[in-house]
């Protein structure tokens, strides 16, 4: 019986909206690769650092999803994966949408909740 060796850690990448920064990180949030276009270095260092941190968190969340997918294929129960803090695809998508809306300062309201005044 041969088995495929499991990676010690999973990685995933996240790219900025403009495509000028990319961060690859492990599921624990450790960046493994950071790519920054030269033009981005003209921005204030705090802005660049915030973008790197945001992309690192996004990449780590995607790597956690990859770990969850692998464990699901191995038959691990969804409750166990939830206790491990491994997000579902819907949770990753929702988190990324929330980040994008915050970045664009778009917060949809509803007349039912009094969001439109």
C-alpha cells in the first residue's frame, strides 16, 4: 500500500487588487514569498506594511482552506475541522468580500435595518 506524503504545511497566495503585490503564506500565517512591484515602494512604508499584512492573512486563510479540503478528502469530520479553526470555502469568500468592502468603504444597508437614512 502506497500513500501520498502529506505536506508539512500548506501554502497559498494572495494578490493585491492592482496586482502589484503578492504574498504567499503558510496556513499559520508565515509569509514564504513576498513580491512587490517597484512602483509600490513609492507609497508610505506604513501603507505597504498594511497591505502585506492584509495579503498575508488572506493567503493564510486560503492555505487553511487547502488543509481543510485535504482533510475532508481523507474523511475527517467537519466538526473536527471547525474545532481546528479551518474555514469553509464560504467563510473564506465572505471574509475576503468583507475585506474588499472595507477597502472600498462600501457598506450596503437595508431599509429594513434602517441603513438608508
